[in-house]
C-alpha cells in the first residue's frame, strides 16, 4: 500500500515538474490561461493538459514584440545625431562603410538622403531606418535639430517608444536641447542621454550632467565613466557591469573588455555609489537592498535602472564620441536593456462611436488594426506614407479604412524603409514602423481594419509664424509650381499655402525664414521652377466707428431696358464681442423694393465689404440696415440693385469714420536672464506691450502683445541678440486698431500704389 502511494506521489511530482517546465516559458507578467488545479493525495499540481494548452496558446508574436525597440535620436543643432546614427548602422551591419555629414568624399551621411541636406550639412526631414543588434530589431528615426523643423521632431516623438537625447560635451545643454526635451516630456517618451564629442577640446561630461539636472530637471546619473578626455579619450568604464571597454580597429568595431584601470578605481567606486543612490531614490526594490547595506549585483542594478527608465523617473547617461567611433556599441546595449518594448508603453486612441472616449490600446498584434500615418513623402512611385502600427497586423493586399475620411483603401505595396531605400515585406504587426505606397491620405490620419472607429490623439501642430509672397518667374511653369506647393502642404502640416484675393499673390506660411527658404530652394531643385520671393503682407482689416446714413439711386438708361434701383438705410458698427463680422437687416415695411431683389442688395453690400476704401482690405464688424428704397416696373433688376448697394456703401463709408485694424500677436519669449534688457528693449521698439515677465530657472519668460507688422525678421534678430539661446512662439490674438500715424502711412502707401497701377 505504502509502495503504491509513494510511486503515485513520485509520478505526480514528475508530471508536475514537466508541467512547470512547459509553463516556465510563459512571461511572469502574464499568468498562464486556464491552469486547472487538481488535488491528489493532498498535493497541489497543475493539470498537464491545461499547461500544454497554455503552451500552444502562447501568442506567436510574443518573442517578436519583446525583441523590438522604436527609438528616435534628437538633440540641438550640430550635437552629432546623424553621425551617431551612421555609426549605429555601421556596427549593426546595415551599411558597410562610414561617410561623414560634411565628408570630403562628397557622399554624405546615409540618413541625409536629400541633396540640400548633404550640401548644408543639416538634417531637414526625419529619416527612418531599422537595424538588428544582438537579435533585437531597432527602428530608428533620425530627427532634425533646427527649430524651424520642429514638426519633424514632434511627429517622430509621437510614434516612438523611447529616445536618445544627444548632448554635446562642450556646448552642453543648449536652447534646442531644452525644446526637444520639452517635446519628449509632452509625449511621455522614456529616454537615455548620450554625451557626445568627448574627444573635443574643452570636453567636460560632468559639467553637462549637472546642466541636465539643473536646466532640464533630469533625475539622471552617469552609467559610464570616460577613460581620459579630449585627445587622451581611450575608452569607457561601465558602472553597472564594472568592466572597462576599449575600442580598436579602423572604425572602432572591435570592443575589448578588460578590468578597470587601478588609477580609476576610487573615481569609479564614487560614481557607482552616486548612480545607485540616484536610482534608489525612485526605485523601492533597489532602495531596500541599498538601505540594508547588501552588495548590489550588476543584474539587480540593471533591472532597477530599467524599471526607473521605463517609468520615466530616471535617465541613464551614456558617453562617447561618435565621430571617433567610441562608445556607440554600449549605447546600443543600453537601448535594448533600458528602453521599453512596444507592449510596455500605454497608447490611447479616441473612440469616435462613443464621443471621442479614451481607449487604451493593447499594443499587441492580436487586436484589431490601428495605425497612424505620421509622415508623408512624395517618392518615385507616388505618395509614400509612413505608418506606426499600434495594434493588429497589416498585410499586403488587405483593405484598410481611413477613419478621418471614411475611405476604404487596398494596401498595394508594403515596405520597410532604410533612409531613402526600401525593402518589400508581406506583412507587419503592432509595434513596427513601415511605409505603404499609393495610399492617399494626410499626415495624422488613422487607419483601421473597419471593426473599430478609433483615431489616435492628434499631434500638436504649431501655427505658422511667417509668410512670404512667391510667384514663378516664367508663366509656363505654373503647373509644376502648384504641384510642388500641393505636395509640400501634404507632407508638412506647418507649411500652408494661401491666395491673397486682393493682390492675387500666392502666400506661403511656415515656421521661420529658414523653413520657407528651404521650400523655395526645393521648388527650384526638385521641380526646376525658379520663384521670386516678395516681402510678406500683413492681413489688415478695416472697420467703422460710428453710424452713417445712405440714400443712393442707381439709374442708367442706354436704349432698351435700363437699370434702376434705389436703396435707403444706414450702416453702424456691430457691438463688441458679437459672433458675426457682417450683419444685414431688411427693415423695409411694405413693397417699396420687391422681396426678390433683397438677396441681390445683400450680395452687393457683402461684395463692397470685401475691399474697403481706406487700404483695400476687408471691412469687418459692420451692420447694414435697409429701411427704404424704390424700384421701377421695367428697369429694376438684380444687377441694378447690387450696383446700387455697392455705390451706397462707398458713398457713406467715409462718414462712418473708418479705421484700420492690424493683427496683434501673443508672443511668448524664453531667453537667458542675462539678455533680458536687450530683449525687452527690442519689444518696446517694435511697439509691443509687455503683459507678463516670469523667471523659469536661469531663463526669463516674457509675454507680450506685438503687432504682426513689426515682427518680420524677429527670429533672426532674437537669435543674434541672445547668441542663439532665445526662442519664441507667437499666435494670433486679435485685430486691434492701429495708431493714427500708422493709419496715415498705410493709406498714403495704398494711394501711391493705386496711382502707379
């Protein structure tokens, strides 16, 4: 009897062990589905069939999702983002030789695929690529650092799960580093910092680290210590694994791991303790071990840094010199060890069927398809749309629905991008960044498989701050010119095109002078159209300040049917805060004017208001009241009454004391406090009204109302006043009356141009 019991217990223990071994591959964070508990001889064990079933049901995509990272590299201008990406591609085997951004060989970096980028040595568009490192797939987006291309950075961060903030070891935290960091915070992107250019004269990574803590409010600590600096920079000490790395070979591809040099042991011990203390402040598990004075193993420290980084409570700081090929491989290890997997990041969609209710997406390929078009490009084969897939699977030949327009589209071709080269693929799942051809959509559209109506939260698109008038030099190239403008508008939400009704000029608006210059240059290069650029025009308005009566008879007799129409009434300004800009009231009692002519009279007044008599700009905030009139049985017509209304408006307009309104902008400036005096003096010179002045760390934030007409060329003068450290945003506030001297000047200029025409 005892024998039988022990043998049955042994067999049940063996089966339990086998069952546990089968189930051990399940992720600890995901409990095994339907594990049936069976009790036998007082022992608890898992049912074999349930565990085997769980093993079968383990999703096919689990491993692929765990080995995927979506990262962006962004920083201030000239911190070395594109150079760093070039090294990453080289070490991961995606490219087989290195070219510099401004290299003598004239090839230029892989990610700067546009001729203009190679020529100017700056990045203008975000470029997407992917690579593999130690069995992990990394999607990388290299973003511009220039303030005029902010939208490119915004779009990239919107779709990434993690980022690398590159800082220059000499320049430290610069103005655009602050802007980029603010954007990363807005989109809740966990990040690593990489202090680059340690080989340069005056390199001081510890100064940069303290700047990041004070200026960017980073809770950060170094995970590496450099061995030597400037021309003596040889390698790095890893504070987590406590090993020294040296980089050998013509391109630093051979990494030698050795023990820490004896001369550096004291510094390394101090910096490791600082790292552990900083992480322990935000990670409870590490804090427990730290407070009990137990030795902390590399794996414990690594896990703690990962938890704190993914939770956005800590930023690990790496070091190196991308140009000198040092420190890039450990940074790649850091991306894999510390930046989140796509399923660790919460992404929300808005359910259009439930009044834009927030819905958290699972982020797995098992759900319905949800993908965001975050960037458009005009390729050789038509429009190329970059998609970030948040949920579900997209396959070549599938039908997908654009939620924003409701159109059903077939996916004709699916590719994976490598800068400006592409590789065809059959399908892609959640977490991946791919591109599709031949899909007509706008930037920021959401695609689903039709089972749900979700839109991803829209991206913040800043309003354009500068406009220019452009026109093609030769009349024959008008078609190509408009084609170019349409394409750029679709690609870039901050680039707007409008037509000035009065002057007939094409007006382009953008984020700054460089932004618009680049587009004018691209029209010339890509479409072979030379364009002339004029001084931008400000959208003034006219309005009236008092009531004025009108009584006008339009009478014309020229053989056959004549024209006859009389209108009587008054015009007056609308009360402040009224919702409409133009109001027409018919107060005629009886049939002095037949009712079928009233719409023509309203149309005439509306037409007259499109162009005021002072400077030819639209008239706003006006109420027109019709009290009487006269008509002729034969000669009255719609045209006669429309003309009567136009002339009546011109007749009484001067008596209504009109004045000119100009657009006033709400300008928010941020500049270091040392430049406060010159910046405020300049605003006063531009007839600005300062309404707020606050301190933000080392910076001064000034809020002011400034007329748009006085803001041209401001971005350039602000940069020169503040050594490039000042930045400003401006948005339309209101139209306000101009001063008398400005009004006289504008009227005289208008009359002079009219006289020459």
